[in-house]
């Protein structure tokens, strides 16, 4: 039936002769046809991509499913003449990939990426960059039980509620495997930030279950990637890293899971990113971070702890530094005031729930609406936070690059007010890197 209808016929009047026979077929469906509203211009029909694209100027679309042929992304808006290679992306993809250690999923994937467009002779061309990563270790049979019964707290049921159909192997698009595209795009964004403004985005695990890294134990000014990557849980403090690993091991052997939190810092961010009212920088960061699988909470700056303080305790007083630059003595604002970055270190914390898929017996309901019990199979992380670290970095970098382009387009178009603003000057690229 569908192949016999042209889009022109479909968009016409429901009582037209062209749709007469088709309408009779529609009436046989168990559900009524979708109602579509139109703008003023006749004949113009636009479908907005639903949920798989982020960004206005630096636009990222991810694709693929957990046990499909592959996953990846298309990144549009990347500036031309940026040195870029697959190795640049592979570093972060290796940090995200499964099978890294005993506290991650045992699924074995190399997650080797291939750039298939947008780069010529090692330089971006300004056209869309497509990155693909094949799925090689697929075991769709592990999900036979889950194709019939809904995993508690997973997206199985809500995907059925929304679409009426879903990919049952590994959760499809709800799987964390979808984040490969985000991490690849985020690696590009991080390189742009570093080249343009010397901006660094670093994340680390600050909580696993009841093991919480104390405030102030990590020096955000001197923290390095090497410190974060020095252990399998990605906590830069060795003592607390061991405690976190032990907490994950304790539930892993029982077929259970735990949650935790990831802290992310942005050092040397450009001033002026973000916009007042609806598009505040913290709102964009929250949306991006909470779009990651298993996220349950977001706070920046003093967060909820700030609610226990008075204004005089919480306010960040200004001062002039030795370079004649306005700075703040403290940073409880988390580098953002009025929805706009003030140049201080941006820091935030993202909470992740325990992994939904566990091998303990649970009560649930089948797709046929019958009560049942489920013991889930498959390969899953007992705690998602160690592998979530590069995912958080990626989403934060995507927000910042998109906001950087917006700021450059609007507020750098005409000569700036040098008395109040700082110019966004592009440093010269290293000849060796070019």
C-alpha cells in the first residue's frame, strides 16, 4: 500500500479521490492515522530529525545500533584547514571501548574508526565529516529472553510505548554503544578548542556507589590526563581509586551493579560563551550531559551544596590580577554567571544510575503483558562511570564548540568594545602540525 502512494497524494485532502482507496486501507489499521499539521506554504513538508542530532553551528548526528552493522556519526560545521586524522579520534574511542578491564563489559570490540568524508590530505575540508566504526563482536542470541520481557528500569518498555517496534539486541539505540559517535565528534571538538583557545576538557570518576572523593582532594589547576588514566576506574586519586574498584568488584561477582558520578572541568574556557534566558551555558551543558545513557543528575559550580550557604558566603568577589584582567577570588559559580562563561574554570558533576541489565532474577512483564521473571544475559558493565568519562568530555566539548561558533558569529562580526571585551584571536597553527 505504502509504495503506491506518492508524497503529494499523502499530503492532499483526506477526502480526495486520489486517497479514496488508500483511506479504506487506513481504516483497517488498529490505530488511527497520524495527524499532520502544515505551515502556510502549500506543498512544503519538512520533517525534523528526531533526537539524533545535537548543535546549531557544529552539528552532530549519530547513527547505528548496538548489534547492527556499525555505529558512527556525521559532523557538519567543522572549520576547514584543521589537521585531523583517525588517530586523533582513536585515542578517545579507546578510552570508551568495552573490554578494557574486569570492571567493564567483557564484549571485545576494537572500535577502530574510519573517516570516510570531510578530510583530504590530513586536513578538514569544511564539508561534513563521516566517521564509521563497525560492530564485530555481535551476539544477538544473548538477548532472546529480553526480546520477550522488559528489563526493569531499562528503555525496552518505553521504546515499545513510543514506537511500537524496537531493536531487541543489546538495546538498539538506547545502548551506550551509540555514544561512539558522540566520542568521535567530541574528539574533533576538543581539538578545535585546544587549537583556538588552549581550552582543555577533562573528566574523572569522583564517586562509585558509596565511595565519594572528598571535595578539594583533586587540584583542578594541575590535574592531568595521565593521572586520570593511571588506573582502571579513572579516579585520579590512587587511594580512592582502589576503594572504588573494590566496590565494583563486590557487586560484579554477584551479578549486580552500582552507579556513581563523573566530575568534568573545563580549563581556560573563552569568556562570553552562552546566552541569556533560554540558552544559558549551564542549561546547554545539562541537556548534553543528561542525554547520555544512565544519567540521573547534573550540577555545576556549588550545585546543591550552595543552597545551604548565604549570599555573602556564596558570592564570588571580583579582583584585578597582575595582568590587568578581571578574575574572581573564588569560583562557586562554576565559571558561569548569568548563563555566560566568565573565563574561570567551568566544573560540573553528573550522576549515573546503576546499570539496568543485571543477572539477578527480577520480576517484570512480557511484551504480551504477562507477569514473569527475568534473568538477563549478555555482556554489561557492572558500573558505567569508568567508561562514561570520555563520553562526558565529548558532550561538554560539543556544547562549547557550538557556543564558541555562535559567539564568534554574533559578537565578533563587528569591532569589539576593547574596554569591556576580549578579542577571540585565532593563534597561528604550528607549521609542524599543518
